[in-house]
């Protein structure tokens, strides 16, 4: 997944960059580096985003399904 694909994917599942950073447990600087291509996007992150998009899952759905507390 390229940085541009990542950026588009987070918006398609209804997240802002700030929300995506919080959801993936990274700071916004790291997220921006993924988008810019400076850092590679971790494969589990890419896989989760692809799955969320394919099955129309929102971040709230994922958190509910994994029993993770929402902040």
C-alpha cells in the first residue's frame, strides 16, 4: 500500500488523520510519515484498512468486535 492509497483508505472508512493515528496507536507525525512515504506502512495496518473497506467496517465496528475501549 502506498502512502496515497493509505491516505485515501483512512478517509474511505471515515477517519481523519488524527483519528487514524489514535486508532492505530501512533502519533500524528508517524502517520504523516506513512502517508508521505518516508516510513513504510506496517503490513498489519494495511491489511486492517483493506479489510475495513472491503466489509464496510467503521472504526467503531472494529473496536466493538475486538472489545477495545473507545476513547
